[in-house]
């Protein structure tokens, strides 16, 4: 049980609660990015639906487990914004490498790839999008992806190398378009209501599971709609919320869920995850990724260090009393597409101002800066403000803080 969620104590707690039949109907997985929260949520959904003799074993071949492992079970609904294409690209490289070298992990790499794709396409279940104009736009993309995936499903003979390359390229192109152009950056209230209706429908295939990823990325109306579901949850539906920012959830929501904490793994454990999941080995002379995040971020169109350098330049320009050229830095950061680049940029600003904490006045200024940076994060990821306008507003606010603080930002330079 939970064999593919490595080095997280939450899995032992979940296993114990399942064995004692004390798992509450609404739970929250809280922890940093790349700590295995979504993988664990999907695995819990499989375990709860398993009808095999060895309940919960990854090797189980009962019909329910086979559907869950391929992420095609109709008893799971996945909603919420997420950055999936980096994992998809890493999984593609794993599959192609195993195929080219006739690797012993070829079948596992197929599961890895298919699941990476469906972690994205599951969010485009028509149940969630009825009546929305985007449905007609993304349906052909999802259908094209599904048609391609059918040709590389585990257990089937793979096409030739050239045909496989083309299939995976087509999937990647459509997946990037889905994520960048179609997927909401914050979960709208309409999808919460649609998910609620689905959760209250009677099930003919056992317990249903509703997974809400990045549950902190909602506007107030969506959070209130979620609270209403959690106040009167249907008995035959398991609710799993995930978040990297637990404090951003309403206290009333937190009071209605049991939290299972996920932690940043030690470096050695992160290396093990990269090796076991992606079967990665660095080329000669290549340094090993220091974390799962850094491994996945290698697939970004702009290196993270370059993005952080732009963030440092942005902060330095403001600290020196000048207005930064935000259009130029946005262009240097690929217009912050994918949005992961914007997260990295904000992290770069946080890093640039850390030395302020050396003095009392600087510490006070730093606290105000961090509040503004957090507000900027929410304005983009929750309220869909453009990164350029958000950074323009942030620059004005930082300048005001610097003025009121007597130009203390120069201490950080």
C-alpha cells in the first residue's frame, strides 16, 4: 500500500487509519511542491476502490486497480490548477530512453508517461465544464491525446521509434496548449458546484473520490462553495484536498478536514525518488539535480537561475530608486509561460531581500515586502491578473515601502 509514495510518513498514518476504518470523509494533504501529495491522493483513491485479495498492493490486478493505475476510473474526479507539463516532458524522456535502450523499466516508464498525461487531461472531464464555451475548444485536443495514448498503453506493442517520437510530440503539443490556454489558474466556483453535484450522485462502482488540488487557489466564492460541501458531505464520496499553502485556506475549511502533513524530503531521498521514478542517470560531467523541483525545472524554457537573476535585477533597480523595465524582464522570462517561471521570479525577489533581516529596521521592511510578494502571488494565481501588471503594482508598492523606511532597501544590495 502506497509503495510509490516514497519517504513520507503520511502514508503510514493513512494505512493505519484505513486498517482501523477511521479515515475521515474529508482530508487535506499539506506540504511543499513535489512532495508526493497528488500521487498519494490518486493512490488512496485506488486503495479505497480495490477489490483484490491483497487490498492496496500496487501489483493488484483487480479490474478497479487496473483502471485506477491507468487513471481512467470513472469513480475519481480531479479538479484544480496545476503545472503538469514539466512532469510530462520528464516522463517522455524516460519513456524514449527506456525504449531506445530496451531498458528493463520500459513498462514502468509507460505507466509513468500515461499517468503524467492523464494527471492533466482528467481536469477536463466534461462533468466539470458543462455549459462553458471552453468545452468545445478543448474537447478535440483531449480526444486527440486520448487517441494517441491508446497506441502506447501498457501491455501493447509499441510503434516504431519514428512513430513513437511523433506520437509523443503530438501529445506534448496538445498538452501544453491545454495547460496554458484552457486550464484555469484558480479554481472557479462553477467547477466546485459541478463537482458537488457529481459527488452527490449515487455510485454503482463503489466509493467515489473527489480530489481538489491546490485548494488554496480559489476565490472567496469558490472557497465558500467548498465549505458548503464539506459541511454536508455525501457518505459515499471521499474528499481529498491538497495544498502547499495551508494558511491560505479558510479556518472553517481546516476545521472540517483532517490534515496529513507532507515534508520536504532529505536530499538523498529526493535523489532516490528521481532515480526510481524517472530512472535518471546524469551524463558524464553533468551535476546531479539537488531536488525533484530542480530536476523538473530543467525542462523550463528559461533556466531558473536566469529567472532569479532577472528578479534580483528588478529588486536592485527599485532599491536604487529607479523604475524597472518590466516588459524587458518579462520577455527575458518567456513572458512567464509557463506560470512556474513567475513563481521562481517571486522566489528570486525573496532571495534578493533576505539580507535586510540583519537590522531591526530592515527586518520590519522585509516583513512588509513579504506581505506584498504574497499578495502579488495571489493576484496572479488566484485572481488571474497578468504578471506584467502585477509586477508593475508590486514595484510601486516596494518603492513606497522603501520611501517610508528611509531608503533601507540599499542595505540588501
